[in-house]
C-alpha cells in the first residue's frame, strides 16, 4: 500500500542525509586531492603555486554552486557554522564524517594504489616532520584558521577570503612565520593518514578544530564589529 506520511518523511530525510554525506565527501576529496598533488606539478615559483591554488579554489567554489552540492569542504567551516547556531549538530556530525573520515580514506585508497606508483608521503600538504614543535604548530594553525574564518564569514569585502586565504597559507605562515598551514582539519587528517606521522599532525589538527569552535562562538560579536566598521567607512 501507500507509504504513511511519517515513513515517507523518514525516507526523504534518509535520502537527504545520504546526499549530504556524498556531496560533502566528494567535494572535500576533490579539494584535498588538488592540494595533495600540488607538488607534482612543475611550478617555477611560489607566486605560480599560489596563483594555481587561488584559481583551483575559485573553480571548486563555482562547481559547488553550479552543481548545488551545498558542500563546505572544510571541517573548520562546518564547526564554526555549528557553534554559531546556523546548522544542527546532527548535520555537523554527518559532514564531519564525510570530511574527516570518508574523503581522506578514499584519497589514500585511490592515490595509494600501486598502479599509480605514487608515494603518499610525498603528497602531503602542509608537510610536518615527526617531533615538530607542537605548541608552535597549534598556535599558528589556530590563529591562521580563525583569521580565515573571520574573512569568510564576517568581513564584508568581496574576495577577502580568497585573497586572505592564499596570502596566509602561501606567503605569511610558511614564508614569514616559518610554519606551513592547512587551515582545514580534513587536510591535516589526510596528511596524518598518508604519512603515518599522527604525532606531527595532531597539534595542527587540534589547532584548526579549536579555532573553528572559537570562531563560531565569537561570530556574532565579530559580525557586530565589522558591521559597525562598515557603517563608519
């Protein structure tokens, strides 16, 4: 017979959840793969690398919108939105599963296949060595991630997040501070999985997660600060 309204609603919710997980895992995997393969390309300078990163991320964003994936691609974004009260905890949990577990495992399974002849240890971006200074990694990732999230959600300037993200990740942190950053927990999870250096990437992963939660809590106040500044300008 015909399904009852409650069963139909449950089936619809299940399909929506599966679509959410699949979209998030696919989008995150594409982004992470782009960074994982970054150093296999023959770039001549840091400017060339960061120009590629900028264009790659813009293309990912366009595809995300065009295909209506509604994917975040970053656990930092997901956690910030959750703690700002903009998405539910259940949705957050499903997205984190896709970003931190499914996408990294899928990438390692595909890129690590012997037929490709790739060494996963050479594909990790950012690159940390075991025994790296944990407090410094944690603090740098935390500050960089918080700044990027502020640029994404609170600063009312078009393109601020794109330019700011590339500047932080491509120039400021690795070139001036001396610490490469990913600003995405999923990226650190992939690097830990592919290299086996969990001890090296754990502080960076914790830093991005901490920054995401802190930004979600502070986001309403940041909105007021930047809205007030925009009015003054």
